C-alpha cells in the first residue's frame, strides 16, 4: 500500500484528477472488503446504534492533517484527503451518513474512549501501547519512516547519520521511538505536522523523521527541503474502536 501511495504522487503529476480518483476509489473498495466485511452490518452495540441512527461519527484532527484529512484550500469548509474517501466509503457500505468530529490529535484516543465519536481514523499507528486502551481493525495502510533535510545539507543520508543531530518528529509515533532508541539524538517533538518542517527550513533543527505520506506531502513541493535515503522501518495504520466494540471488530 505504501507503493500505491507513492504511485499516486507520481501519477498526480501526469494524469487528470478523475483518473486518480477512480484508482483511489477502487483501492478503497479493496480495503473495505479486507478490514470491514459487509456482514458486519448484522452486528450489535456501537454498530447497531450507527445503523439505527443512520449516522457514524468520525473523530480526526484536520489541523495540519494532510495528506490524511485536511481542509481544501480552494473550499475551506470542505474536507479532503485519502482518509476522507475511506470513511465516506465505509459509511456508504453501512448505508449511513458521516458526522465529522474535529479533535486534537494527541487526545483523539481518549476522546474515542469517552464516547465522543464512534471511530477514530487519522493516520493512527497500531502499537502495543495503544492496543492496551483501544481496539484496532485490520490495518488499512502500511507506512514507513522518511528522513527530510534541508536541500543544501549533505551531512545526512541514512538513519545512522542522525546520531548527534537535532531531529524533529511527531508526538507518540514510531519515528519518535526510533530516534529515542538511538540514544544521542536531540529529539524535538511536535504536536502538529506543519511545525517541524517550518523549523527545519529556519535552521532550528537538523532533520525531520516522520511517516512517508507526511514527508512526501510537505517536503516534495518545498524547494528548501528534500527527502534522503530510503524509507526506514515499517508499520501499520488502523481504525480505532472502543474496547467494548470487540464484537464489531471480529464480525
């Protein structure tokens, strides 16, 4: 799936939007068949509530949330992003509408547990720590970490080159864990996706290590920045559910 996302980046430069959209919709249908089987509609609890009310509430953070979910620059009241497409497809499969629920990313799982919305889907990495408090569906996306540096800086080309450097990353992520395990990296942690790239451009940090989709979206169009080395590691995104929704997940 990571290769599929990279392919979309390349194709977006060559083909009209309706071609890209058709490919995305096809891939979404395949995802749905895999991690949200159609016979789930027969289940109970939260899913039964969703079916009865005709509405599924989705928690996310659109502030600096590209490319997952963000406001369309041309139409600020409209949400776009590949996870918007995915959630809309899930809702169509269930025969319900989607109600959007903006939530700060660093508290999104707490809000899910509190019952503020039915599902949380926002580039949430499946980790053992998170799996202790919420349930995850089967993965819908395979991600890897990517290093970003200033275009004029040739000191770093692989993960090992980050030793002794000041590196920005996001709160509670696999990238943060990798950097901390290196021991001598000065890790700058950010709650939003825009800020680390801004600080990198302003020479406040030496590099950024984040998930590949984020790096591709923010770094590739910026002539001041460049992605270096190959993708590092591998992990999975999943839809988060409350622990009492185990029956829904198994259906």
